[in-house]
């Protein structure tokens, strides 16, 4: 009897094929053993089982090895710069709201809590303007081991109105350690795998011991090389020694909007001041929440005044 044989099929030596082999082994029969046992059986008409039910032959090809070049730290930083410059691509302007709370402490047991509400407008040209809609100030004093409201009749100036910002907009500003990357030394500290992407933790510090630049840590989402979080402080030179005692910690966090844009949404800072003769507080903490992002709504003169 003439044997027949199905055409040879080529399948890659990949995970699926290995999984099939592993499954057969777990069932107690590797492919060769299974075929050998069944080939010894005979059918009712006396023909070999193998003659009628010959399994197809598979030729396993070698695994294809793909070598990828690991990114250098400089390449990572360069991609971060590109990512920051394109995080709002496709838009011409941005409107948002800002809530700010600052807490000032004096050495003579006084505390002020100031809350502000802003609306902001920024353009891809770099133009930006903010309007303080409201401001509230509450004063406290330390009494009987607790903070109590200070009922003094001291006049408090409440500031509202338009303020221009010449430092640029979210479209044009990038983090200082990227804008002046040549001034900093970078070190890859850690990698964290999150589902389909990797988060790089990168430390940075100024190359010069004499320039008033901060040092800190930045976290980078490698899916699009976007900044997720940065933390920094001034451990060396103080940028404003006559006013600032130290900048202990500044934290900025970014998030991705459902429409894909990356925006700063939270800022926190703790700052030590000189506190000259009780006229200036000794310590200030600030928390900023940014939200209600609207793109391409155009400049609204009713909200922001004439340009």
C-alpha cells in the first residue's frame, strides 16, 4: 500500500509552538511518543494506523534573533525634550482654571492660609495671561496648644484682576533641566514596568557647584517620552539668598487627558524664608491644582480683558 504524506509546513519556533509542546508533555505524551504508540495499532481491515492517519511533518526553523540598540542616557534626554515640545501639538490655545492654597508660618506662632482661584489662557505663540477671580485670607494664632482664628481688625488687601506672564506658555515652556540639559549631569536610577510601558527614574544635578541650580529626580513615561513627575530642591547654591533661606522641595505632576494631551495638573512646594524681623514668614507651603482644560476656544475678552 502506498503511503501518503501531507505537504511539509513551516512554523516558527515561537511561544505558541512551545506552549503546545508543553501542554502535550503535561498530558503525559510528547508528540514522538504519541505517534509511536499509535503507529503500532492496526485498524479493523488490517492496515497500519499510520498509513491512514499519518500526522503532518513540521520543519522547525531557527528562531529569528532581533538585536536592538539600547538607548543611551543622552538619547533618552533628547527624546524627552522632543516629547515635551510636542505634548500639545495640533492646538493653538488653552484655557484652564487654577486653585492655589498657600500656608505661611511665622516664628511668633502666627499662620495665614490664603486661597486663590484663577483662570488662565495660553497660546502656542508663548503669550499667556491669568485672571485672579477671588482671594480669601484666614489668619490664625497659636493659643492653648491649638490654632484659633485671629479676630484682629487688621485690614487685609484682597487682590483680583488681570496679570500677564512673560515666562511663556505650556506650549513653549519645557522643564528647566531639559531646557538647559547641558548644565546638568543625569543618572538612570531605576526602571519600572507598568503594563505596556516602562517608567524611567532619572536623577539630575548641576555640573557646577557654583551655579544656583536645583537637583532632583524626574520620572519619564517611555511610551511617548513624556514627563510624569519631577521632584527637586536647591541643595547647593541659593538663587535668591537675600530672601530665600532654602527651597526644600518642589514637586510637579503631569497627566494625560482623555484626548491625548499632556498637561501639568498639580504643583507643590515648601520654601524657607529669612523672616526679617517678623515682617516676612519663616516658612511657606504652596499647593496648586490645575484643571478644566479647554483647547482652541480662542481668546475671550469678557474673561481676560482686552489684549
